[in-house]
């Protein structure tokens, strides 16, 4: 068994490389290049003689909030979930 000298700097360098890799994966979102994180909903597709049916699970969205565009090559589905944020101002009595 060989004796290996412990170097904390090697461990820190390894950690830094791993953190850089993680942030590189999220760079488009952090730099504002993307407006939001893509969500891939659960989907079912069924084809019959008359049509192709596509069913999606879109929790928190109503049909009016979803934009569906169909072309010969693809189907594009876009939607935006909005949340209302209510804040209450608390008044504190002074003593």
C-alpha cells in the first residue's frame, strides 16, 4: 500500500471544478438569457383513424392560459403560471 500525502488544496480544487460545472449548467438562466425554466409535463398521445389526441397534465393552468401551435413538423405548447402575492402590512403599537 502506497502512502499518499494529503493535500487540502487538491480537495478544494476538485470542489471548485464541480461547482463550476453545476453553475455552467444553469448559466443561461442566471444570465437572463432564458425567461424561465422549462417544464416538461406528463403527456399521453393516442392516434386513431380520425385524429391524434394529446393529453397533458398542467396543474395550475386553465385552457385559456395555454397557447397551442400545430405545424406539419411539430406541436408547440406554451403557458405561464401566474401567482398572486398578497402581503399584509402589520401595524405594531409602540409602548
